[in-house]
């Protein structure tokens, strides 16, 4: 324990500092009241930790997309600060966060290609895609369709992950590609967690990860029941890593439900019943975010001298940015204030 | 012997000659480049080269290919550089060569891969046959049953894991043949009626089926024999391909090395552009060189009317500090490593290497005086110097010799003081003499350090520190005064009774040192405007520390004598043990082990202590470690 306090003392202080600068409930209340994106930006500039980055921007002219970019840049800034304070193997684990964004960016490219459009580097920003470890952005951008993109990824890990789809007309579709990439990412997390982390670090991270995987799997089964009417093998194939807190039997029963209603009845009996309490499926994703928010706050408090605090802070930061984006979208599309509130995870 | 005198050379000429100048005069030519854009940032017409280095990616590729060739970059001779410059389409040549080589290597890899894959498949089929090897049934018949279908093939570990999730619920019998790092070989049986559905599930997991029935005829035994033959054939094919490939590598190595070397040079030329600047037609580049080198460059460039060459003395240059390059005679050059451990001296100050070479060796010898053990050090030094070819061996030789000399003076050989008569005295018999002499040596060395510092301060024109600092003239006078007073007292037995001398040697220096900052600001033009206001408390403690420092640094040299005693004492212990042990074997063991212990432990401690004395007692007085390292643009190994 003592050694953890020494090991994480500087980063823990840093994280606590950044944690205290996260938006409060009060802030969200005020933000929802704003009438335009510019007012939101104005508020963020004057009242919150985003002031530094927004100080160079003319908020009266800001566009929703630009604001999003500023927010993401701030996130990157925070990561770099965190990164600077970490030493040793743990750093390797924290680095995986970049991989996540890299995968998200890749998914965006696939989405663009599948929708038949071409990639425009200037309009879509791929902040996290960098020329590294075999990735050559210019080469990726030449791709005309998903198949070519996979071929152009040759030399990267993503090629190995996706190579089965390269020559398969039956299975090459956006859904499969995205699922495969997600599965790969969680596989990577679990593998590295075991390899790079120890003791308290490992316990905390493992807890969060398995819970996250479980909930995502449950949401997936629910969706497959409600919208896709898939056979059980497909449902199993598209689930994330099977490192579950739930017994295998329970999962099997959930998959074997005949429809979404039966699924909900069973899901409410699991440890994740909180998420499926209301029968309004729109709120499940929000419930999930809310659940993760509470979990992360808990870890921040109880395990402040472990990597758990770092990971939790990063999750919280992501949730915060998601919240702000939800608010600006809500304002932009004139959604009722009460409804916007639902989309905010606090 | 010293820190090398530097000149800043500025070269300007038409842009088309940039490559030539860099290749001929900068690369491998001991030039420390200075970033022109930073030094001359006030001249608007000069702009930095902004083009991307086109050779970077090529070099990257060729280094990748070099995994197969293991070639080294060689230094190009003058003639070869001229040849390189004369090639008109060198980029094209390099590109074509890289492309060709890459093609050939890929071809080889493809061939080897395909051979390995089919070999692996055949091995898997053979393993598959093992359990049914004694069946006297035609394989073809076995695999075309009416009600049961059979499949054999592989899938990825990842998908195998997925399959396991719901395998129990499928009407399938799965046999896992072999689990490899990435793939799993399996076979499965299923009722013919649902074969379509099951195959669909396996297909969605990217199961790669390998058809056995196709080319295979006969009983399992016959098939087995056939497979073994085919595997053998594949093995010979692989061998053939490998030997053909290594022949290719051998035949191509020379030209690969040539291209690799040329590319490295060209890439460096482009990299050096970062240091240069240009106008519309001319380039401009500057760097530090030794005076001699400056003359050489001047001579060759003066005949070229297109080129402009200007050299400046280090003292005339504004905005750039000259780098430090130590130049010492071969004999003491290895001691530079002790200097680098501490830091790099400022340009224009005295290079302490020769000083260290003498004092370090001497102190080691005094502390570790022994004819036999010194001889061991001498042998070790010779070994490193001449067999391992490491220059540091020279230090070993030197300390070995000096240790032997002092061993002779002390009369000690392998710690034994009875064999030879001391030429001077044994440390344990004249403890006081040894200790007083070592303090005496300390006094001498500290005075030397102060003198070096005074010379340095004159050279760097730091007059404030020269006159008023504890390591400047003020400290020097104080220290000399203290020494005179003490020596006088020891010799005559009564203190010097002169107010005048007291004021001269103690009063004035102490007052001057106390008011060092004020005096510097008042009398010598203050360099920095916003210097913090000196505080009297701080000045008092600094003065106190300085006085204490002189005392403790001097006494610190007692350790030179103390370790000589220590060494003798340890030796005495070893030889006492020798006398106590009864058997001849025991005696030899004690002497050998004891000497190993003394050489290992005592040698280490003495080595460290000598260094410690250098760093703390002397370097801290005159050595300012803010020198810049001299970095030249070197490529390749000597032929």
C-alpha cells in the first residue's frame, strides 16, 4: 500500500486536481438553459476548465463541429499531462486508450466508405490516426471501399484482425467489421491488463472491464432480439470476450429468450438490473453511462492511489465530453430541456 | 592538451552546389553545425529549407531490406564522393534498385510461405490419418458416407474460442487436432441432413476447409506414404529456394552496400538542410571547426569563385557559444572519461584532463602502494589496452606502475612487508608523517585548483568572480595567508603577531567575499539588470560555508594517507592469518584469497576515493560544466 502511495503520489495529486475541475451538476443545469451553441461555448470559456483552449477561439462565431474539436483537444491535453506523470509498465496500459481512439477513427473511415462516400481528410478530422507502426494515412485515404481499406492496412495489427474479411463477400459488412474491431480491443485490454498490471491495479481494472463487457453484451443481446432477429450462433459470435461476472447458464438463457420482452424479464434478475429497470429502451444506453459514471466515481474515491483512479478519471472525462456534445446537439435540434437532461450521465 | 580553439566558418554559394559542399566538406569532416536560421534570424532574405526529406522513406525501406543483407554503411572516399556527385539521375537509380531488390525478396518470401503452408497442411492431414492408419478401407469411401458428413480444416484461435461458447448446443462432434499460436486445426462430424446449416455456422467463423477426398486415393496407409513423400519433396523445395536466395544475397551484397551507403549520405545531406538557410539563388551554412580545419576548407574553397567563405573567431561571434572539443595526447586521452563523468568544461577554459591524469594516478598509487598488486593492475591494463583494444586500459597501466613505485617506497609486495626493504618507509611505522604529507599534498592541490580557476576567470572575463569570489583572488589570498600562519606557528611555536598581515590576509579577503555581490554590481558592469537584491543573511552563511570549505577540503586529503594505512593494515591482517594457518595449502589459500579481496575491495574503494577527491575538493573550485558537446556529422565505418 505504502509503495502504491509513493508510486502514484504525483499522478494522484494531478488527477485529483483535474477531477475537481470536471463540470458539476450546477454547470450542467446552467448549460442546458443555454439557447445556442455559442452561449454554451461562452459559458465553457468563462466558467470552466476549458477556458485555456477556448481563449484562442472566437466563441461568438463557433460552430458545433469546432467546439467538439476543442473539447477533444482538451481531452488529449489531459492525457498528455497524465502520461507525463506515469512510469513503468502501467504506462503501457494507459497507452491502450490511444488505441481505442485509433480504432474509433478507423471505424469512421469504414462507415464513410460503406455509405459510398469518399474520405475527405480536411473535413473529417482523424485526430488519433497517426503515421505509426505501419499505418500510412495517405495510403488509407486512397481506399475506395472497405475491401481496399483492409488491404491498405497491411502491416498493421488491424490487418491481422480483419484479414478474414478481405476476400469474403458474404461477411464483409460494416456491422461485422465494427464488431470484430471491438472484440479485438477488449481482447487487447484483457490481455494487457493481465500482463502489465499487478495487485490492486489489476483488481480495479478487471472489475471495471468485466462489468463494462457484461453490460455491453447484455445491450447487444437485447438489440439483437428486438431489431435483428438473429440466430443464437450469430448472437454468440458477435458478443465481446466472455470474461463475465454472470454465470454461463444465465447468458445462455438470455440468448435463448424468444423475444425482447422475455429478455427484459430475465435481465432484471441479474446484477445489472439497474440498467433495465424502465421499459423504455432509449434509456438503456443512458442508464449504462450513468452506471459507469457512478462506478468510476466510486473507484476514484476508494482507490485513489492506483491505476484505477487514472482509468476512472479518463472515463469520466469521456463521459463529460459526451454530455457536452449531447447538450449542444439537443440545443441545435431544439429538444426539450427535460429530454436533454435524460441524455446526460451524472 | 587543451580545449580546442574553434572558428566559426560561414559558407555561402549557389544552391545547386549545396550537395557538393556538404558531401565534401561537412560530412565526416569534424564540423559542428550551427543552425543558421537561429543565429542569423534578423536577416529577412534568408529563409530555411522547408522541403520534406525525400530520402527518409527510402532509407527506411532500405534499412528494412538490410535485415536480409546485414550490410554496413561505409565511409566514402573522396573519389567515390565525386562519382556520386556526377551521377545525374541518382534518385532514379536508387529507386529502381530498391524496387528490384524488394521484388526479389518478396518473391522469395511468397515462395517460402506457400511451401510452408502446403507442408503444414499435409502434416495436419497425416496426423489426421494416424488413428485410422490400420483400416483397410478406401479413404474416398470413408469420407463420402451417406448419413454422416465430415470436415477437416483450420480456423483462428479467436473464432475457435467463440465456437466454444455454443458448441454444446450444436449437433456436431468436434475433434480438436492441434492448437497452434494463431490457428486451430479441427475436424467435425455432423448428420448429413443439417450439414448445410452447420457448415454455414462454421463458415461464418471463417473455417478454412481442406478437402481430403479430392486428390487422395487408396487406404490410409497408402495415403500416409504418399503424404510423407510429398512432404519430403516440399522440404527439398524449401531448401533449394533458401540456398538460391542466400546465393542471391551473396552476389548482391556489394551493390546493395553501395546503394545503402550512397542513400545514407544523400539522406544526411538533406537532413543537414535543417541547419542551412537560403535566398533565391544561394545557400548559407555555418559551423564550428578547429583552426586547422578552417585553413583546409579555406584553401580548397578559395579556388572556387562561386563560393564565399568567411571565418570568425569565437570571441567575435554573437548569439552562439562555441562547442567544447577536448584534444589530448594519446597518453592521457583515456582520462577524458573521468572528465565527461563530471561534465564538459566551458569553451575557453583550461582542459583539466592532464591535471587529472597526474593527480588521479598519483593519489591512487599513494593509497594503493604495493609492488605485487600494482603489477596485477599493470597486467590488467595491458590486457585491456592491447588485447581488448580499449584505451581505458592505459589508466590501468599507469596506476599499476605508480602503485608499484610506491610499493617499492613502502617496501610492500602482495601486502608482505618483510620480503623487500622499504626505500623510504612503511606507512604503519610512520603514521604521522604519512598523514601530514597527505594534507600537505592537499594544500598544494587546492592552491593549484585556485590558480586554474583564476586563469579560467581571466579567460572568460568574469572579473567579479575573479576578484571577489571564494575561489577567486580573495579566496586565494585568504587560503595562502592561513597556510603561512599555520606553518609559521608549527615551526616557531608562536603565532605571527602582526596586525598588518592579519588585515591583509584575513580582514580584506573576508570583507570582500562578504560583499561579493555588491562589489560586483558596483565596480564591474552588472551583466544582468534584474539581479536579485543580495541578502546579508545569505552572504553571511555563504562566507561561513566558504571558510569551513577551505578547512574541510584540506583535511579531506587526510584520507589519502588514511587509505595508505588502511591498505597496509588490511595486508597485515592477511599475513597474520597466514602465520596462524598451519598447513601449506591453507597458507597459500589465505594469501591468494586475501590478495584478491584487497585488490577487489580496496582497489575499488581507492579508485572511487581518488575520483571523489578530484570532483569535490578540486573540480568544484574551477570547473564549470556548461560546455556544449562538439557533435560532428559522421556516417559509416572506416573501410
